[in-house]
C-alpha cells in the first residue's frame, strides 16, 4: 500500500512583475466539504497557504489542498500534484520566471563502418585546421 499523496500547505513564489491572486481549495476528506482561500502574492515575493486543521470527535485532522488556481494566469493544478509521492507540507509553486528549455532526446549511438569513421575523423581534422588558420590570420 502506498502512502497518501496529500499536500497540506504551499509556498508560492511569484516571479512575475505584478501582484497575483492564488485560489487554494482545501478539502475535508472526512465530511467531504470544500473551502476556498485566496492568497495574494506581491510581485517578486513569496506567499504561503498555511496548513489548516479541523476537529472531529475530539481529534484534530489536517485538511488537504486539492486544487490551486492562479487568477489571470489561466493556470490551475489539481491533486495529485506533480512530484508528490507522500504527505507533503510546504509544496513549492512558482508563478512566472525563466522556463527551462526542453532538451532534445539523446541520439542513439549506431555502429559505423571503418571508412565512415575515417571520413568523420578527416572532417574533424580539416575543421580544426581551418579554425587554427583563421585564428593565425586574426593575430
């Protein structure tokens, strides 16, 4: 049996140049109720969606975050959240900022014939000689 993938609290980084409002949906798993809470995060700042609890039959339970909606950004996340494989507090969400480019898949190595290997080596040597000649001319 796997552990639950619950998220209890969020840390929200706003890397945009404007204030952002984030709507966080909390779900009470025992009585199946939802509550929404808004977090306003200033430009370039961090915001926190705190962990919430409720009491039931004399015990205190955590309320689970099941959705995050960034207003005016047309962006939303719903549970299960990416990268969560066990109960998590302070789940990191970043709005804006520099996106990492997608990388091309690595090329598969293939066997080459001896003559192809020799030809490739000759091309490399010619390119190296050209670069050296250009560097000498610039001096």
